[in-house]
C-alpha cells in the first residue's frame, strides 16, 4: 500500500487546481511514477453463464464528486430491480478493470444476481492510485472521496434499482481501508462490509501516521476505536454494518496487528467483546465468528496463514472457486469473494437470508389519496392542510411564507403477516425504512445541526388517514423513530424503525426537530414515489 510523500501531496493539490492541458501533462508524469501498472485481464468463466456477457462500463455525472474519482459498474444482463449491490474498491496501483474479474466478483454477480460498483482512484489524486484513506478531508461523512463513493452508490440505486437494504462494501489494501471509511461514515447506507488487508477506520489522518498504522500498527483500546466510528456520524445509534475481516499472516505491508485492531473496533461498535463465539477452519485457514447479544454474527475473521499482501483467490471452475492470480491477487486456494458473499447472504436463493439480506420483505408504495402536508406556526397554531401537494409535492420545513410544514405519508402495511418479527437488527435485515424522493426545495433544512425526523403511527394520526389539520400535533406511536440525513437530490432512505401496523395502515410524519429561523424546506414526491420497505424473519 504505497502512499504519497508530502511533496506528492502538494503536487496533487496543484493538479486539482490545474485545468486542461497542463493537468494532463502532470497526470502523465504521475502514471510513469507508479510502482506497478495493472491491466484488466480476462477472468474465469462463471459457474453459471449469463444469457449474455455483461461488461464493465464507466458512468459519469453521478454527483458533485468532491473526491474526483471515476465510477465503473458491472450489471449482469437482465438483472431485475430489488437486487443487492456490492461496492468493490481496488488497492494501490490497481484499477477497476483490474479488480472485477480477477477477484471473482463478476463471477458471483452473474451467478447470484447482484450489481457491482467499482470506484476508481485517479493518479491526479494519488500517484500510486491509492484511495486516500489517511486524508481527513476524504474520510468524513459528506466530504471528499467518501462522499464520491456514496454518490456513486446513490446513482446505482437510481439506475439499477438496487435494494437499499442490501448494499455492501469491500476492498483490498487502501480499498479495504476505504471500506472501513464508508462503513463508518455511512452506516445508514451499507449493510455490511469486508476489508481485505485493511486498517481500522481513522487509524491515520496524515501520511506520516498512515505509514505507522500500516507497520507496525497502532494499538488503541476497543472503546477508543469504536469512538472514532461513532464520531464519523454523530448521533447515529445503529444498526451497524456487519464486517468480514481478512488478513494474511506474512503481510509486511499491512501487518496482521491491523486485523486485531479492526476486530476491536467493530466488535466494540456492536457492543460485544473480542472473544470469538465460534472458531473453525475453512479451506485450512482459521475462521472466527463474533456474535452480538442477539446471536447475530456481526464480525468474522479469516486468517490466511503463510500469505502476504493481497486478495485471496482460488482459480478454477469449482463450486467455491474464483479469480485470476496476479500482482496483489494471490492464489491461496480460497476465494475471498465467495466466502464474503456467503457471509452477506448473497448466495442463498440469489439474495440470501444471511447478513445484509432479509428472509422476507415487502416494498409498499405510498397511498396517494392520504398523503399530503400540514402547515402551521412554529408552535402549531393555525394548522391547515397545505395546498401544493398535487403540483409541488408534500412540504417539510419552513416555507417562504413563514409557515412550518410537516409531511404525512400513508402505507397499507396489512400485507405484513401477523407473526412477522420486525426489529432493529441490521444484518439479518429485519427492519423497516422509508424511501423518499426530493422534488424541489429551498435553503438547507439541516443547517445548524437540525434533524429531519420520522414519527411513526400504527394506524392513522387523525380520525381518518386523510391528511387533516389535526395531524400536525396528533400523538405518534413513536416520536422520532427514524431520521433522514441530508440529501440534496434524488432519493434517500431513512434509518431503521420497528413500529408498523400489521392490521392496516401505518402513517409517517416527517418534521424538522427545530423550527428554522429562515426559509428552509423540501418538497417530497408522494404516492407511489414514496416507499416503505418492511423486512422480517
């Protein structure tokens, strides 16, 4: 995992500010400075060949892209909506094209039926094409490379219809460190992850510290590591991603101590200890599982004895084989992608019931006739039904007229069986969340740390489910049961909540926690463009 020197970092900043021809000249010199250039090669035949061969394609225009990354995707032909999404991040000196077939991820995308997103670093950002997991500006929520990857993920969900509850991240080396970055910064987006030869989140925020983290490693307490994750998304209380951690015992680039520290970080986040609840061997390699108080496997480790720095593969056409050996792609007689996918539940029935995949689920469209919004003074006085829902959408926040708006969304949740168990467990994914789409807006409703909350009512807020003035202050079954984090375009998913009505309607009320001092509002699409996803065991 080579890193840029301070001089290279200075050049990178110049590149970001240097337009056109001069920038391309610098970039060309940077390519020549790479230690290794890996090219995409033909991967193994898939175990179950698709009807047509999909290919790796580049996508542009996926957002503001503050990290200046490139986006590539592999989508099996005929893939239906509602399938999982895997985000796979290459290591230093690699590329998206050298990390898709070689690691085996395209094999399982074809066979198990999921979309594959492959972010790619640019030499203008890092001369060795490393993701900048050690730069403070690239590992924060809503900033830098972390935000670019989240924007790519949003684009995939919009274009391909990927299941927002089954989005997973993995990567090798710097890509593994960036995997821990997106899991920490966006635990509301990623159900699970798998760093391979990686480092704990926020182990370093400078180049000097990065080298020390890699070798000999940084020793912190589990509580200290967990605090770094929680600080990445202040106020977020879970559910947290499950994590599969892979490490070679003879790796001198990212030493094995980093496996221990990563386990300490994520077990502490999940509120469990560092003593494995189950151990065995897989293909001859030690495997350990750590469960939370509910018995869920929240962390697992694979210790690849006698293996150095790279992604383990097992070339061949056997049921558990994948990959093509090459630089940093190591023939270790075990396919990491296969076992990671099994841990995430991608293998069972093409979607699975393991971590990140629900046993049963329903996606319920909004009931357009009952959706709408209510406006009132900040204290709720003079409440009245808003009049723009048919043309603009349902409003939430303070409008230009000085009135404060709350959105009402209705869903017929009687389709959920009476004996279904809806909990906040994340990676078995038995939970509920709402997906909303922004139509327009003004100002920033989240300014000053404001929060967009979701109240849940098992039934109707008022005497009927039709939007009425009384809905402004009607009691909820659960106040602030979920939250929608800041989004400026497209769709967004709330955090998980549990209270739904199996015998009829469930209503949601979207409101700001604090009345804005100036106009700051969203208009949200209603009816079928609002969706409630309920998942249960």
